[in-house]
C-alpha cells in the first residue's frame, strides 16, 4: 500500500536526482503527470487565475475511475522504476545483514609477575566445549551471623532472616531467554579480551592464623564459668565442636514469634547507663508446638517439714498433675533419708497415670530425717537418659538437711557438676524456716527459678501458678551474644533459662554511650530441634526511659552472679576478691543482700 500511494505522488524537479540519476530525459518528462499551465505575462504570478481550472488540479489524488486510460501510461513506468529501486535496496540490505555482529567475550586470567602492556582485543576461536555451556545456576551467598565472632558482627552488615531453601536437582537447566532451546555459548568467532585479576580475597582485617579463634569453645555455654574445677572426677574440659556442621546448620528466624522491648536509664553523670531487654512470646508463637519434656516432682516428706505444710505440698502436686501436657512424661519422688518413686520410670501424662499418681501422693507417709542432697542428686545425675529432651525438676522442700549436711558451696558445686545440661531445677519453699540461699542458688545455677511463699495457705495456689508458668516450653538452650553497644560480660543473667510461652525473659546490661546502637543475638532450639535465631538492634537514644530502679536491678543481678561464684569457689584469694566486689556494688547502689 505504501509503494502504491508513493506511485501516485508527483515528484518536483528540484528534488529529483540529476547527475547520479539513470533516468533518461524522456522518462523525466513522463514523470510529470500534469503539464503546468502556461503563464499569462499579464497575470500577476501571486494572483491565481480564476478562469483556469488547471491551477487547482491535485493530480496525485485524482479519481482513477474518471481518469483517461492514456494518462496512466506514465504511472506504469513510474511504478516499474520504484519496483527496481526497491529490489536494489532490498538486495543491498540483505548483503549487509548476512554477517552477525561480533560478541565481546571476557576471559579472566591470573595476574602475571610482570604486567604486559595492553595490546587491545584479539580475535580467537573458542574451544568446542565452551560452546556447549548453558545458563549457570544461581548461587546465593550467605554469611551465617551466628557463626561469626562478636567483633565481626559490625553495624555495616545488612541482616536478613534466613529463608528456607528448596532443594532443586542440579541437572535442571535454568530458563532460556531464547524462544527455542537453551542458552548457548558465544559464536565461534568472538572478540576475546584478556582481563587480569588485580584484587585479593578479603580477610576481614584478620590473618588466617587468627581464624582458629573463631571456633574455640563458647564461653557462654551453660555453666561454663561455674564448673571450672568444680568437683573431682568431673570432666570439665571443653568438648570438641564439629565446626563444619555448626557452620552449615540451617537457622530459622525467631523474629516473628517474640516481642522485644528495650528500655534505658542514664547515669546521673556521663553518657553511660543501664538497659533492660524484655523478650516475651508474641501471639504468633501459638503456632509453635510445645517441646516435649519430662517433669519430676520431688517432695520432702521428712519431719523437718511440718504436717500442715506437708499436706499442702501433697495437695499442690495433686492439683498440678492434670495440667501435664499429653506429650510430657512425669514421675513423683518422695524422700526423707531415703527416696521412694511412684513409678519405676517416667510415664506419659495420660488420665490413668495421673489418677494413679494422685492416689499414691495422697497416701504418702510423713516423717524421718532429711537428706536434701541425697533426695535430689541421684535424679539430676541420672536425668532421663536423653540429653536432647529437657527435664524439669520441681523440688518442694525447706532445704534443711539433718543428715549428710553439706556446706552450701559443696552442695551447689556438687549438683551443678553432675547436671548433664538438660536438667532445670525449680525449688519451691514456704515459711521462714526455709534455707532461702541454698534453694535460690540451686535454681539460679541450674536453668531454673525459685518460688517462695510466706505462709502455708499460699502453697497450693502458688504452686499451681508456678508450674503453669513453666508448663509450655517453646525454645531451649538459649544463648545471648552482644555485638555492639554493650559489654557481654555485663549482661545478666549470664546463663539463660529456657523460653516458656507464659513467661518474659529479662536481660539487664550496661552501655557506655547512649549514642550507640545495641545489637544482640539470641539463639535456641525449637520443638523440632531446629536452630532458631534472633538478631535485633535498637538505637539506645530512641529507647523509652525505664524505671529509676533499673540500675539497682542490674546491680542486684550482678551481685547474684558474683554470689553464685562465691558459693562455688573454694579458693580463699578468689573468695576475698569476690566479696570485695560484692560489697562495692552494694554500697554504690544501696542494695541490702538477704544472704
């Protein structure tokens, strides 16, 4: 259609080719479809001649049906000329488009000893195997934050929760950009430029000989500071770690399942201050299943326990048993100078087992001498035979032994030394007669928590609440590391308990400058044994201000830590140093220690 319309256009003489044209004069004359009218010398050239209709003819848009056939002969010749020119142009374009433009290919070479002068790209033929390549598979470069030391976890990094990857067979090719077939290599003839690699691989500011320090024993392992030289015969040497499996283990984010809040309180003078991190399960944590565990109730039935208190102990255990999870196993031990078990082993929390246990507890006798260590130690050491399955011991006693009396330091060091690591102890006591110091530190040193009530009337309700708070376990083996904004040695408690669904985990620490950013990393394991991690940052100057008692709370946690060290130490010089540090903190923060 375009060529047909073009054939209907009258060409003006001033745009037709002259010397380079192959058109004859006769053909040139034939191209004029309409002979221009003769000019009247008396006629003004700028004024049209209204009597001459030829002045208004538009020959290129004439009606063909009303045109004289003889007048079309010159048009046929014009069409022929245009057809020939079109063929010549098409032939010329075809010749120029036969060859494809060369492709630039860059080949990486190692840096030679002496850099050669660049001589420009050279043309070479690639080997045949280079032409069979397909699209390379995409690889995602990751750096596991939990495998790095705190010094390498700087603010310049971008942290992203780990995404679970799907396994894809390696023989599947990536989608091709071509309409048909796979992505192919470069054409046989290509411009290959040699590019020298002139950079070195990064070492993050440390030498390769220092990398071994990244895989040393973790100082934050539970009980790591407490078990040094604890008891003769206890192997306190650090266990060898499988570095490769630790680095390759996939982690799953914990961010959506917990809520983290940070509050601060500045020092009266200077930029330093105290912070509190509160970690509590978020509503989405309801989708996380409970971690199956074993629950052991140990009840003191000796004469040191009053009859009224003993009756309340028995009633409390009976009311707690129906709250056991179906996936939990349990057993009940009563002791005086000897131990007696309700079942020979841990049994599931079925209705029949619970009913049998309630009957047995109701008929427990009262009396005898008290051996607290003998009532607890064998079951801590034996545990449940599965170090990957948590075991919670709820100890109902006053902590007052009448036989096998141990000094607090030997008692605590002995229990902590035989704990295989999966046992948490929750002491429960009542009235003023209880050995508060022994029971408090027994829970503190063994991933547990103590509960004490002042009267016997409170025992039953308090025990039910105490167990309920620790009945639903969602993350175990928690560890905390501070990367920036805080000194990890000033964060307490040093050894973290498990994370329960109905509890809030609190960490107290100190910062040096409120302009810093606090970065903490917390890891643990869920019900499926998968590693969960949480890395969060807070600008300290943007955190809400905490209560004025926050510095004293931090000091109290540190004193508790130092007192635990003091009770575990049998070195006179160390005891003297710890006592001095405790007294300084008590004086500085106006704290009265109950021990």
